[in-house]
C-alpha cells in the first residue's frame, strides 16, 4: 500500500485533473442527497477483502457519490451558514494533507504552526484585544466554545470555594446550538435569557438578579453572541462586558459566524466591546473563506488556557524540552492530535492580502441589503426584521410551515437553489419564515431575484 508504482502515478494525475477541474470551473451543480439504498444500488460493495481498485473507486466517486452532496460554495446555496473557500485555500488544503504534519507541537510542525500563527495574528488584530492575546485553530465552533468555557471553568475553580460546584453560565436563546452541546460535554448548566433579539446589559443583569444564592455561587461565565446564526444579531457587547466586570464573570463571545465581519469597516463598530472579552470564538471556515474544518479560539490571557488544557505524559515530555521550544497549539484547546488546519487560510491571506478579504466580507453585507430592498419591492413577501450582517429573515405572506418546506425541496430538487426555512420567536410563539445567509461574493442580485420570484 505504501509503495510507489505506475498505478499510483496515474491515480495522482487523475486526482489532480479532478481538482483542477473543480477549482477552475465557473459553474457547478448544486447537488442533492440520495437515500442510502439508492447509493448502495449505484456503487455496490466498495470495501472488500481484495479491494475494488483505485481507478474503479474514483470513477464511482465522480459518477455517483460526488453528485450526492450539496457544495457549500454554490452561489445559490444560501441555507444555514454556507461557506466559500477561496481557490487558493482549496489548493493549499491539498498541500496540508500531502505534507503529513502533526500540528500539536512545535517540535514536529514548526513550519506549519508558524504559518498558522501568522494568520492568527491578523484575526486577533481584528478583535482589538490587548497585547499578549492569542489563539489557536480548532475543528470548529463547538470545539472552540468548549475550549473557552473549560478554560473559564478551570480559572473559576482556582478558588477552592468552587472546586466542588457544578458551574453555571448565562446566554440567550439566540445563541448557537453548539453552546448547549459544549455545555453538556463540560458538564455545566445553562440559564437562557428568553430573547432572540440583542442580549442587553439590562436583560443580563435582570437574569443575574433573579438567581438564587446557590445559583449565583455557581455562575462563572456569560456567553455573548457576535452575530447570531439565525439572524446575524450582535449582542450589546460593551454593556455585557460592564456587567461581567462588575460581577467578576468570564466573558466569552461566540462570533463563529459573525466574526468575519470584524474585517468589514461598515459594521466593525457594532462589535465594540469584543476587545474586553476573555475568550472569543471565530470560524474562518465560515466568513473568512477557509475550507472545512477551521475554527479558532482566542484568549485575552493564553496562559490561563495553557493551565487548563496542557497535557502531561512521559511520551510528551520531549515536546516541552529546551530543544523543542516553540508555540504548542495543543496546550490551548481540547485536542492533542491535530492537523495544521490554519494553513489554507494562511496561504489564501498571503496570496490575496487582507484588503481583498475585507472587500469579500463587505460584499456579503451588501447582498443582504440588496435582498432586503428586493423583498420590500415585492407585495407577496415581507421582511421579518431588518437585515443584519449577511442574514435576512423574511416571510411569504399567507404561507404555512409546510409551504416553506415544499418550496425548499422543490427548488433543491430542480438543482436551482437551497434556501431553507427557520423559526423566529414572536410574542405568541415561533413563526416559520424563510432565511438568506450570504457568504459567497459570487452570489448575484439576479440569483436573489430568481429565488424570490419562485415564491410567487
């Protein structure tokens, strides 16, 4: 399996030809999933005692399996939080894999980690955090949020008073689902402020005032959101920072989606206060045009993260020896083994420069505003709320929840677009509405018009 022969050379050429085609194509199908039974009938058994051969397996991928996926970078894929990795980043993802770098310790991955850290410096500079702040790349927002909250919890438990206590954090119902997921893993409780709109300092203080003495003792952190996934809403970060400082609480900002907008001069002021956070999550694989999977956790005081996450073992001592001095990413987040997932971002930034990144992010914000105007021009749709960042919530007047679902599947089935419904909290409950999220700068006004016209 590990020898070089003519079959391997030919397969390498086939793979590169496929990659060149994918990277250079102007248009590609939006794709749609198939049931397991359908795929099994198409490809049969692929894992066998003798193998089916690389050429045959690759043909199965090209002809059948690759078409059963929805590319996140399609310009009319406006569902969830899509992605749009640059072609430079996609190409360098190949280099990242081919280089076989273990990115946990400087001793093994110095060159790759150096590149990651150059990209991280730029991201940290966008936050305005004080000198000394730094971060590491993770697999995504869930791992980043978990790393941040575990750091906060361990810092809180420095005080022996809290060593036996189960921690409590406060966030809003607008927070991303990963906050609940990571809280389960960290074994901390969550108090949700019942508002999907901007979490204000007043609402946070009211929630704290409503705690019992025991709950107040267990409260150690607040998770604010820098751009909610559902609607692009940015919490009152300055006000929340005031409350956290007055109560000596750790302030974590989940800006996994919205953090990319820190690069956009038009909306940067909306994030004022983020520079006072103790930790921040940003996902470069969302709005910084990096391939999956690439998240980031940033700390005001990285040494606190090192105390919480640094792993010990006789087999690891050499990595911390004098001869191996350097930045060890594993010391600052939950993973030991890791790929240098920040490398594609570094190459893309080095290739295009940060100004081009700013322009691409601004385009997403501009597209949301364009969509808002197009919705206002049409009598059969209306905005649920003003567009925020690159998110637009709107309703088709007269539609029921099942109408949105049917419309989604109809457009997706035709290979036209993927726009999915969501729910928005109202005074009486939750309303099903439609939602755009613009990441890809190649999305056009015409794309938006055609999607809206399909709702007639």
